[in-house]
C-alpha cells in the first residue's frame, strides 16, 4: 500500500499486525463541509481500517504529538462528526515511540517471500510461540538462531515488551473498547 509519511507507514504496519483488522485503505475518501462562513472545506484522512466485528476506524497520523496545525485540528472536528454519523470512529493516532516503530519495521521485513522459510519451520515457529515466552527461547526451540532469525516467521506475533513475543488470542466479537488503537 502506498503511504505518504513515515508516521502513516508506521501506523499501517501496526494495523496490519492486528489480527482484528480485516481491511486497510490509504487516503480512502474526502470529507467535504461548509464552515461557519459558508466556505467549502475538505479533508482527506490518511487511513481506514475495518475490523472483524464490523467496526471501522478512520484516522490521521500526525508526525509529531499534536501536529498538523490549526487546519488539521479543525478538520478533526468535522471528520469526527461525519464518522459518528456513519457509525465509525475517527482518531488522530499519535506517533509510535522509537522502539516500537523500529520493532514493527523490522518485523514487517519478514513479509518478503525470501524470508518465508519452509512450511515446517513456519509451523515450528507458531508452535514455539503458542504461549508467551522470551523471544530467544522460542527461536532456539525452532533451531539454530543463525538459521531461524532470517527465515523464521511467527504469524501475527506482537512484540509486547523488549525480547517477548505474544501471539494474540483469536479476534473478539462485539464492540471495540473505547481506547482501541
């Protein structure tokens, strides 16, 4: 998917790793409204995510906390109101911290076909991380770390803390919690 900024790319990678997300789109629509003086205004939010439970997130990804200027903050009010009418959620997603962003970028590299590994190794990786455990322990359970690191793949694993990998539980049904994403 095409992205317009490093902040947007990072948020795409995070959403892509969420097992509850079933669809993603970049710059999916334009919201148009008239301001208090009757002038036509518009805004193109950066991301759209659809979840397994049918809910949806429309989001912007500022490069800095609170970034985007007055125009972005004003647009957020109108876009948020439009989303509420559609039954969606609108959020301005704060930039990821440096460690999480680096981990997500590194993990995303394993999607390249050259890193797929054999079906046996993929199955062994999934089995090794069925329960949370230190990352190196799971890698060693699959085989020699020098061979496993470049070709190992743990489906939709999420790094929750330095050196720990958790494979999320199956997607939940029902409404998303208020603080999600």
